[in-house]
């Protein structure tokens, strides 16, 4: 194996790295000036290069640029005692493998250099860059080895050639809109428009006009006639996402359109006839909503002609490696960079994650990896923190409460909760979680202080008036019986 080249004008740094790498069985060659490295590269190439930034003459960033022009696959680690944002960004933009801030832990430095060497070996073993696959239904409807998705594929094949109404159910992020689009693009309406509307994302007072359009002068601000989504989708498919969130009063109007294909624009007096195939989707249990009186039973039966359930990603783990590679390809294409490769350990960790956000969350992870992973080969340590924290060994029963409830664990739970709420387009997520956070802190402090507000406020670092106001705002003051003021 070729040696690692060390470039630093500080002899002590060179000596420390030489000794540490020698103990690890790694050969080295040292340089005091970057200009000497450029001359040496004319006749030889190292397996990895570690360079300081600030040196007399050519600095480390200039050396990095020069090296990457002639040897783009050579891993270069940039180190400096002056850790600033500009230097860090410049190093990564220049193609650095990683950034090492001085003073550094010797063992961590050796581990990082060893990874750079492995990266170099992997690059040489693969002469051709990893192919970037063409997008296919944004990654969800690629080939799948899971039984659950094979059933979905077969259902799409049977339903595509008909005009029957389809209700797609599944958790947020499973790709319900992609299935709706596949039903459209593979069917007899493929030449017509595909119009998608998330009914949960439109304010209640605007949803009617969004669906059915409005006449000029129908309400304040309606200065022109506007066609609604039903008219836009005529001759094609209208996809109504999150149908379970549709206001009850609009469900009657939707039922009429499904019955005879006619409706009135807001403020209009002439019926409008459309030819639209309806594909609806929801992550909510509509049967339960019907029982609770939140969803019309007759509309439910109109929509539920054919039901297509999309399995969550945790039920099709065998598809995760291929999906991850696909999303990494798409992300690399979008960013104009080389596709990252996943190590076996990284793939196993991704497979074991439960994905509360389903396929969408995996896609986000792959984009994070493309941006943040230092090398072309992605190891376990390069994965997003939430993947690594979930896969760490869990504490054993009998450990202390302090070790079981770590800062990382509650933050992870908060992240997952916030992620689910945001994926469901839940309104006012900040206010909801902030209120819950404050209520939890207040209850814990009052429990510890046995209901004494002054003591609870002192423990929290609040004033007495502040804690009283907070309890009143959060509706907690009526449920508490103070033993002492």
C-alpha cells in the first residue's frame, strides 16, 4: 500500500502523525511545504493526503484545488488550528474528504485517515462511476421484491384500464400520490390532465372555490371567473389527497359530483358537467370517522369502490436497500455530484430503522447522506443521527432513570413526533409542541415541589408571577390544588 502524505509546516504535528500512523501500520511521507507536494505528485501519488490550511507560500486550500484537478479521487483531509466557517465551507466545496480541527485526538485522527485510505482503495477497485438511474415514479414504484408491493403493482395493472373510483389508504409518506399518478399514466385517461389537490392544505373557506371554481363577483376579491380543479381535470383524473380532512359541509357537494358529474361554481347558477375519474387518499381511519359522525357514510361508500392499501416501509424492509440506492442516485443527479455508495453496515442500519415518515423519510435521509457524508463510501458513522441513535443498543432493565432517559432519547422522540405531525401537514405544530413542552415542565416541577408554586418556579428559574400566568394560559391552574403559596 502506498504511504499517506502529511503536509504541515509544524514539525511537531508531522512527528505526532508519523508516530501514530506508524503504530497503526501505515507508512507516511512528510512535507513542510505544499509546493514540494505538487512537485512530488508528478512522479507519485499517495493513498491519502492530510494537509494543514495555513502554511508559507501555497496554502492548504490551494493545494486541495491543485490536487483535485489532477487526482479527483484522491482523499484529502484538511486540518487547521483556526476552525472558522469560511475555511470549513471552502474545504468541503473544494472536495475535501473531511475537516480535522486542531488540537485533535490522535486516535480519532488515525481512524479518519484509515477511512480515507479505505475510500481510496474502494475508488480504485471501481473503475467506472456508479450509474445514476433514471427516475421511475420518484423511486416508489421501481421493482420491488416485497409481497405487499407486488400486490399493489398487480392492483394498479388491473385498475388502470378502468374508470372506477379508487380509495388509497396508508400512512403518511408511503407514496399515495405516486400510486394515483401511476393509475392515471398507465390507464385510458393518460392523455388527459392529472390534477392533485391536498384538501388538508387548503383553508376551509377557500376549499369550495378551489374545487368548484367561482364566478366573477361571487365574493370579495373574485374579480374574474375561475375554473376549479374539477373543470381542470375534466377528461382526466382528479386526485383528492387527505380526503378525511374535508369539511363535512363540502362532503355533500362532492357526493353530488360523484353521483351525476355535475356541480355549480361558487356564485353560479348554471350546472357544469365534467367527466373526471376520482382517486382519493387518506391516512385516517374513515370507518371510524363515519361512526363518529365526522364523515358522511354515503360519501364513504361512493369513494370506497376499490380500496388500495399501501404498506408502510417497515413492512417491506427488503425494498429499502434498492430504494436507498435509487434515492442516492436522484440526489446526486440533483446536486451534480458523484453517487454515494452504502457499506454493508450502513445498509443494515437503514434496514433496521422503523421509518415513521416512510418512503419520504428514507428519501430525506439519502439527501442528507449525499450532502453530509464525507466520502464516497458511506459507513455507519456517516448516517443521519436519528438512524444511529435508534440502532444503538438500548439500556437494560435495572439501569438508573438518568441513563435510560438521556438528552438524546427525548430529543429523538420529539424529532419523531414533530416529523410525523409535519408530514401530516398538521397546523400550528410549533404552538402545539411548545404548549406540551411547557405543560410537561410545569407538571414535573409541581410534582417535585409537591404543588408549591413558589418552589416550582424557583426550581425552573421562573418568577412567581410568570409560573402563575403560564398555568393560567395553559389551563392548568384549575386542576391544581396548592398546598402552600
